[in-house]
């Protein structure tokens, strides 16, 4: 088996992941800061949703990053 060279998608995806999650966390915290006077249950629901919602765009990003590897080996997952 020959060694595979990392694709540019991995580098781009990693940068998008780092900066995107950082912006998402700052945004979620800023919105949460506006909710300080709200009822604790509403804050809990917001933070629970905000804590899970980031998974869906990151999943798509991971799938996009893996596409170059799958295309190079005929779509077979190693």
C-alpha cells in the first residue's frame, strides 16, 4: 500500500472547523449573555440546543473533507 498524501480539503476543512467553531461558541455565548435575566429553564433549553446544533454543519464538513479520499480509492471506505 502506498502512502497517501493529505489533500488540500483536509487543511481547508481544519481551518474552517477551528475558526467556525470558535465563532459559533462566541456567538452562542453572546446570545446566552443576553438571556441572563430570563428563567433558568429557558436558558437551559437554549444551551442544550446550542450545544447540539453545531454537530450538523460539522458533520457535513467532515463528509466534504473525506470525499477526496473516497474518490481516490473508488469510493471504498478503508
